[in-house]
């Protein structure tokens, strides 16, 4: 039937999108890797593609991304998990009905707004605390990114906790456990798969996020563990090049495809791992 | 004794006192952590409140009628968001027009027609993978395919096509959920009176699924209206003093304009950046309210 064929073609658009992403990234990166070896790219400690003395070691960008994502992860995991425990184990129904939409609003705010908030509100406060700091820092971007991905951790973790059967809780309460003990010794272990998955997916989101790091973390490729310094994340570098005057077809321009390919592979691996964890843990109580 | 574990017997007093002390500690710990958990949620909501207050205090003084009806300028006090506002409406409108038929067709195929085999599983897994691809990768894709390969240039339609690919997984999944929510008994009733699968889909499933599709679409478009990174890659323009007239014109969108203002060193531009954010958030809020309204109306009708 003709109509079903039309539908099938529509469904193939999503497959074509994936193929187009992979082909685009590989084809354009191939030109880059013809001039720079994969090994030098992945292990080099200096990233200066725009300088006369060019160096294409991507580690400073990767480190910048990891530093910001790690700070965001600490914020999001602690606040997000605690919020999820509150919502799932403690909150009265009325509080839940108010809090959950608020978290949805938090998750729906455009990232450029978070970038504005990091630069104009959080950074000045941090500068008051650490007077040596310049306005751009991994810490400011990381803290705000933590707020951004926190709803993801809390919503997905709470879903996993709510799915833990009532009978397990009742059994623990019958033994005289306090609510805290039920939450941490029964519910959290039982929901661990969903909690880990929520965390991995949120971190992957943080690694792929662009505007907060572009606005607030700086544009200085910097191989550092110091969160008070300005850095440049992989995504921020891609934005910087595409806004600049770099002519297309040059090796400088091709760097964005190499960095994009690396970013794509990292987030793909994390998302696949996150879904695998959910799949692995999901059938336990059925 | 019927309950050997009970500590009320005289011999058990010492043990019971220790157990009571222990219980006291456990209860204190319970209370402390209750406070911590509650504190976390208050912190999250507090962050949202601080963010909104910060933006309102920065932006409200700059938010005038002129701000919405003028073009950007080198001077903060003469700058407006008109070009970006129209650009956003263009991109989001076209994205909606393109992504609805594509997304709904894909969802109908997967839910109603596709055989449950590995090919269908591949498509389904692929869709959830696409939902997790960073938006800037879509920007790279759009730049390479729509702007360069197809030679469209940095124009509205290239932006809308890129945005379509970005939100397509959201539209597909929302539509699938809406189709799944239609009870099988409705379909069987159609089949029983001799309808073909195609007729059942067209006359029974789709009409019932439309509210779910609509609210999913609105959520997808509110994602589209706030996306900055891929639009920066496609448009690259931040200083535009005309409104796009056709899909073939160059464009800018609100998040790009806001990003540009945030990046300006002068203090005044912070104010108009915040004013731009207020306009963006009001549009988002309106769209979300629309989605909630449709959801509620639909739930009420089902309940009757």
C-alpha cells in the first residue's frame, strides 16, 4: 500500500539523520586527521590551532569539559538525589504537586538564560569569595550547570524510587526501621539502577551543553584542575570557531569536526551505558 | 513466653535501655536527614527564584514597547529585539510545519504498522539515541548538509530544517505515547465493523491522539525556541536590521541575540540581555501553559 510506504519513508528520516551525522563528522574529520595524527590529537597537551605555532592536542578542551561537568555532577547528584528521596519518601501529596512542576520549569529554561545567570550573578559572588578570580571560571559554569541538570537527576531517580514495591518498604517499617533507614537501606539500593542511569544521562547532558560554558567558563584552552581558572570546553570551542572569521575548508575550521566527533562519541557512549543500566536493572521486580 | 524478644521482662531492662538509647540516636539521624532532604529541594526551588528575581530586576527597567519594535543597535538604549523575535517565529513556525507530518507519520508507522522485528527495534533505539545527541552536533550537521552541501546558505529554512531534526525525536515519542494511550478495544470495534487498519488509524486512533500530539508538539517547539548553539552555527549573525520575508532570507533568533548582548562588555547590555530573556521566558511560559491547558481539557473529556 502506497500510504504505508510514505510512513516507512518518514520513519527512515531518523535513520538518515544518524547516518548523516556520522558521515559528516567522519568525512570532515578525515581531512583533519590526514594532517594531524589521531594520537597527537588525543594526547597532546596544547591546543593552539589559531596561533602561528599550531598545536592540536585536544586534552585542554577535554579537561575543561570534564572539570565543568564534574562540578555540575557533584551539585546535581547531591541535591538531585536528596530531592528525589524527599519527593519519593517524605513529601506529602500537596507538596509534590507543587514541587514537580517547578522542577519542570527549571528543566525547561533555555541554556543561554543559565549562562546569563552564571556570568552576571554567580561569578560576581564567587569573585567576592575568591578575590583573585577573573569573571570567567569553570566553577561558576559548573555550579549553574549543576542547577540545570539537577531536575533531570531528581525526576529520573524519583521515578526509579517510586517504582520500588510498597511491600519492601512495609517489610522494613515492620522491623522498626526509621524513614531514613527505609530510604537509604531499602529504597535507594533497590532503585540504584535508575539512579545511576539518571546520573550518567545528566552528566552526558552536561558534557554536550554549550551556552553556559560559552558565556561563563571562558575561551582559554587550559589544562588545569583548578576550578577557579578560566577554561574552554569542547562545545565552547566549536561555537567560537563558527562565530569567527575562520575560512571553511582550512585545517583550523576542520578542527570543529574533529572536536565534534569526539564529543559525539563520548555522549553516545554515556547514553548507551545509561540505557544499558536501566535495562539491566529494570526487570528485577517483575 | 510468647514474645521472647520483648524487652519488658525485668531481666531485659539493661538491654532495652541500650536499645532505647540506640533508637534515640536513630531518630535524631532520621530528623537530621529529613532536614537535609527538605533543604535540598528548597535549595533547588530557591535557585529558580533567585534566577527569576535576578533577571526581572536587571531586565524590567529596559523592557519597553520600543524594545519589542526596534532593531538592535550599537547603543544599548536604542536596541530592540524585533529582528530576533520575528526570526524565532519564522524558525519555530517552519519547524512545526515540517516536524509534525514527519514525526506523526513515523510514530504511526512504528505503533500501528511496523512488524515487531529487529528493524523496528533499530529505528526505535536510534530515535532515543538521537534524543541524546548534543544540540551543537545538530548545528554541525545543519551547517555541513543544509548550508553547504545543499547550498541553501545561512537562511531561515536551513535553520528550520536543522531544528526539525533536533526536535523530531520529541515529537515522535510524544505521538507514540498518545497513540499507545488509545485503548485497543476502540481499534477492535473498528475492525469488527470491517474497517481496514488504515481506516482505523485515520478515523479512530488519530482523532483520539490529537490532544497528546498537540501538547507534545508544543513542548518540542518550546525546546526549539530556546535553542542557541545550533542556531549560532547556522546563522552566525547577531546583528541584523531587517525581518526575514521568505524562508530564503538570512535570520537571527532570540537566543542568539541574547547571547550577543550578554557577551558585550558594557553594563547596559546586561540590562537589555535580561529584557530579551524576559520576552523569551514569557513566550515559553505561554506555550507551556497552552500545553497544560490542552492536557487538562483532554483529561476531563476522557473522564466524562
